[in-house]
C-alpha cells in the first residue's frame, strides 16, 4: 500500500468516516497503518475543536462541551470507549486469564464497564469545563489529547505480547507489531503537534517536557497493569490506554494553568 492508502486504512480503522479503500487488506497493512494513528487523532481533535469553538459563539460552554464529546463518539463510533469498558469488565469480573478474556469478548456490558464509562465521561466533561476559563488552552487541549493519547496507546504495541482470543470471540482487528520506521512517524506526529500547540498557547518547553514525562509514566503504569492482569494486551487494552491518556492530558493542562 502507498502511504496515503495506509493513512486511509488508519482512518477507517479508528473512525466511522465513510472512506473507500480498494484492494485486499492484510495483517501487515494493519500493522503499518498504525504509524498514522496519531495523525488520525490530530484530524479528530481539529474537528472537535472547531465544532467546540463555533458552538461556544452561540451557546454556553457547558452545553457546547457535551455536544463536542458527543461528536467525538459519533466520529469514532465510541471505539476506544468500548475497549475501556470491556477492559474494566474483564479485569474487574474475572479471576483467571481465561475468565478475563471470556468476559472481554462478550458483547454485553457489565457493571464494572458501565460504572467505568459513567466516571470516564463525567471526568471528561468536568475537566473540559474547568479548562473553559481559557478558550485557547481548551481548544489546544482537545487537539493535543486526541493526538498524543493515540500516539501513547499505539506505542504500547510491541512492548507486550499480543493475547490472542479464540476464533469464536468478538475479535477486533489490531496491530500486533510496530516497526522502527512506524515509531518514528508516530512520535514525529506527536512531537510536531505538541511543539505547535504549546507555542500557540504560550506554554514553555518545560510544560512540554513535563507532559512527555507524564505520558511516559502513564504508559508505564498501563503496561504494568496489563502485564499483571494477563501478561499481554488486546485491542481493548489499547482502547483503555488511549482513554486513560486522554484524561491524563486534560488533567495536565489544568495543572499547567495554575
């Protein structure tokens, strides 16, 4: 596949945007497309920030934020939120590795997943509402969170073994390896977005370094968590890591304003 085709595949994989892609898609194509996950996140973030800014011109921020979060769910099909809920259901309700996998592959949502989703969405709303005291930082936070959270979650690929589900399970396609060239593209996308965003809102280089360290620690915690639970990761785990990183970035931006 060409690089543009790989980007289109990444967009198809992470969003519900109707994009046509001709030809057969192999597992290796999915692996290679993961290099553009952060770029897809940037596009999602820019769309959400634009809509948030336009709606804030005519309705209160509290309402605009709700609609913007809803837009994000529509664009992605709640792809990562679904993984977040499945992860909490599996880790919370299962004792053995197989029990956890059996629960995670069930299409029904359980108590752990339901409560986790409520806390997640309330946290996003409250964090973005707290950031609305500075419109520039709020819009920047939306863009940077959508980009860097996907960069950080994707970078977990290859750090842990992929846990294969059985043939009857609710299998979601997922990248299982990340080449060095893909990591370079992934990190470069995050770095350029961070440099541009931090410059536009007036944050210092120390803020950016602090965010990098915070995300590295967050990834390390997620990595240890997944390894302790069943010695690897699934697509749901990557979705959970993305959501955790997104919340972490919003929190970091609030602390940076203090």
